[in-house]
């Protein structure tokens, strides 16, 4: 692994995570001479750490006298059992005419919302919600694009204790019902249409079909000029403006609720069954996001935070919480390549992004498109580039530092929907090594276990968390005895959260995620992470994307690599040999696929992850459930009954 970036002494001294470390040392009378010592203390003294974070970040609410009620069992520990707070109150602490939200919808739409406008809209919305009889614990479901109105609707829900749940408008009718049908909302919010790749995509037919199935009032958010028309087509529909029209702007009222009060319901994106409804708490989400934003991303008041995401991905919720740090959110909806590959970098330059967040897949696509923002754009304000969704390959580290900016803090992050945050992520005071995540989050007792549940100092194993943390989910919806919740995370290693990632510590104290544990390959009984193969394949310019699976074969497993090639490229003998050689020398001989097969398309989730498990099921002739989770489910047909896999 090569060293890409080392922060200067000045940068380290001025980082918020350094200031917080020194503050904690003085506040609690402990010696914390380094970040590693700080992390160890934050895990050993979790009550003090999270209580200190509450005070340092100025969380609004009543903290109570107990920060952590320890029981000796991870699932039963309770953070701030006496606390009362409101999530939205903490996100709307600022007022004024400065920008709270900046929006771009490809090149079709743009707007700016001040802090005052956001607070006023939240006030009108919370009054409208209450007029419908919506209160604490009721669900509000939304199928909306990443526009300012969506942020306001979510904050208004949280302000009165309602539970928010959202998906993006590209979900099909079945996908929406698979999610929202389980949680029985009292209100459904939808858009009139949305823009993608320069095209107006109408959702009217889908919304009219969903209305009777959900059986609740529908509010249509104007985006493409058709809200009134669509609302008129519904039996119980109205536009967002009509919904708020009877209510004047006033200072919002913030319901004071327990720390563990439900805030949001997120949904697993797997293709193995109906999505799990994961319930997250207001207090846990707030503290975890404050920690990650302020200390791990060095986000401050007035900084401009951008993350390319839809409202169906947990990163949208993570982005919205940036308001609690006083940051301006830069929202974007649509294709990141429309009208061209420069669109997000034009936005970054114009609005002076401090932090640019995206997916590993996007960075790989930029590299293959040979875009060089460093040469074409002024990025003086950019201090960090964040990546998540899948492991970031060494080739993408090279690309960022060569072609985007040489002095950014590049932070690969890993966690997910399950915890609406990260287990391991960036650190602005540590060096950046190629292919590595810099380390665990403060307060997160991350370990790598072997199959017997013993911690590994080196070598590959299961990523686990051995102590409770505030952002642990409350549980799953409609799982009163928590049996499904326990089975999902605590069955493998008793009283330890097993996340399902195949991981390995590095000599620098960083961590490498080799892929999902359930997608690891086992040829000859040797565990191989799919990311190890992708890291090599991504360096081959002829390949646009790839998916790797293990095929049951001759009482063993053989590695099969499917490649989607760039336009005009053919998988001939020379390219096949090039792929094999690259994998052999870059990884090892055992990583070399037994079969390399070209396909026209590769199925992905709506957040851009390749779906190895779904491809594996099709190859083995087994059905794939929850195909609505895929952006291109028709691509699965390409993997059924392939002659190349019969011998």
C-alpha cells in the first residue's frame, strides 16, 4: 500500500477532532496524547465519551443524569435513558438569510433556501401534519427526489415525533409497496415527475395506482410543473402548496421526546426477500452524525457539504444531518453525467464545496472517462472527498490524488443502512494510504474476528462491533420480540454485532474491506474477497464494470468473472489473457477466474452496488426475490442458462 497524503502539523492542530480530544482530556482529567489513545478511551469510557460529545457539540435538549446504562449485554445497554430532545430542533438551530440548502436538478432546475425559509416551511408543514391528526409514532412515507422540499418535509415530521421513511421516485409500484406497505403510513408524499439524463420521467400512473393500495391522503410536491394536474387525478390528493396554504409561518414547535424515540425507517436493499424495515432513533442518529461530520469529516459552520445520493439511500439521511453542524447542504438530483461528466464538478466550483461525497462506482467511472477536474476546475475550497457504497480500489485512490486534488483528505467509509452511519471511516489527522479506510469511528469498538470469534490482529475475518453504540437500531418494524433483529446481527457471534463484511486490519491501523462476507468466494476452501478481484479489474480500461461470483462446480467452487466491456471492445483471447495476468500478478494465482464471460449489462442496486448474490442465484437456477431493489432487474436474464457455464 502506498502513502498518498499526510496532513500537515497545522492541519492536525486545527482539526476539530484534535480540539475535541484535548477538550475531553481536560474535562475528564485523562491523558490522551494521540488519536489512537483517544479512540481507546472513547470505547472503554463510552458514557463519558458520548456525554462529552453532547456537551461539546451543544446538543439542545435535556441530557439527564445518566449517559449510559450498562447491563453487561450489548442489546440491552441504554444511552441517555432520561434524556429529552428533538432532532429537528438541533438541525434548525441557525436562522438568517444565509443559504441552508442549495439545489441543482441536472441543468433543468435550481434553487436556494435560506435558514429562515427552511424554518418557516417546517413550521407550516408541522401544522398541516397535525391538522391531519399525525402525531408521535405515526409514519409519513415519501417517494421524492432530493429537493429542498423533501428536507423540509422530513424535518417537519421529526419535529412532531412522526417517523419518516423515503424512497426515490424511480422505484416501481411493487418496490414502494414492499417498503411502505409494511409500515402503514398516515400520509404519502410524492412528486409529479423527475428529471434523469435530460428526460422528464412521469410518475403519475404509478402514484394513482399506489393511492388506493396505501389508502391514505397523498400530497404532490411540485418539481416538473405537473403537481396540480396529478393531484386532481387523485381521489384524496392535493399539492404541497395547497396542503400548507391554511397555515402561517411562525416559529416551529419542537416536541421533546425520549432519546430513543423512532426517527426514521430505512430499508435493506438486498434481493433475498422483502426488505427489512430498520428503525433508527432520533438521539442515536443525531449524536452519531454529529460525531462523523464534525470530527471525522472536519465539517464546520458555513462549510458546504455535498453528497451525491437519492432519498432511497441512507446517505441522504446522513447528508441532511449536516445542518446540525451549521453547514450548508448542496443537493443534487438526477444523473451525475447529465448534461455531461463535468456537471457535478461545475457545481462544486460554482458553490465552493468543502466536502464532495459520492460512491466508489462514480469515481471509477470518472477515471475511465478520463475526466481531470484538477485541470478543468478551481477547487480551492475542497478539503475532503468521501466515498462509500462499496470498497474504494487503489486505482481510485490514485485517480483522486492525480486528477482531482493532491491535498484532499480522501475518506473511504463503510457502515450502512443497518446503522445509518459508519463503523470505519476517514480521519483528518491521519495519513491516507492507498486502498485503506483510515480506521474505526470514535466510540466504535470495531474488531475483526476469526471463525471462532477470536480477535485478529492480522489476516482476514468478520468485521464486528463488540460494544453498544447510540446509533444501533431500535430494531425492525413488526418484530416485537426482536427475534429477527437478533438473528440478523447477533446470531453469528453472541453479544457481538456481526456486520457481514469480510475485513482485515493493516499495519497502519487502517482497515481493508474485501467485500461482503456472504459474497466471498471459497475455491479450494480458501476465502477470497470479491473486492480483491475488482481492485485489479478496475485498472483495465477496456472493462466498464464487472461482477464476480462463486459457481458450485465439481464438488467445489470455481470463480466466475462477468465483464461489461466499453463500447467497441471485444472479449478476445488477448483481452482474456490480459485480465487473467492482471489478477494473477496484482492479487494471486488463486484469484484468477476459471471463467471470464462478457455480458451486455450487470445488475446493480439503485445505489450503484453490483449484486453478486442475485447473479449467483440466477446462475444456479434459483429465484431472485425483491428485484424491485435493482436499478436494472432485466439484466438478470443475461445470466440464466449460459452455455459457457455448463462445462
